[in-house]
C-alpha cells in the first residue's frame, strides 16, 4: 500500500504541525510527497521531513519527494540537501 501527499506552497512554521500530522497518517505505507507547488521551505518543516525519512527507513518503507519545484530544489541546495538526499536516511557509524 502507498500514499501521496501534495505539499502546500509554503512549508513554514505554521505548516510544520499539520505536515507532521498528515505524514504520520500514512505510517506503515510507502509515501510520496508531491512538491510541485512548494515555493518556501522553512527549517521546521525540513526537520519534519527529515524525521519522517528516519522513521520510514527504520520501518523499511519508502519516502520520496516527486515533482520538485525549482524553488524547493534551490532552497534544499542552500541547506545542503537535494530532493533525493532529504528523504534518504543513513545511520551514522
């Protein structure tokens, strides 16, 4: 079973809580985040996505971002991530 979430344009402080809740509602299934409309990524929403990446990896599930907007790709790069790396969790040695 898999799910999909269409991310809102603004992933700021106000979006972090609802984003967390919506992601958690898809626990136990592969999940794709559609980021085509994202124009702003705040640190707290990034942290929610990174925490989900860890939880999904531990559960053996797939978490991916698709349809990445140019704005999101640019903001992820400034924060040291790419669309692929932000949802990939690798345990530290």
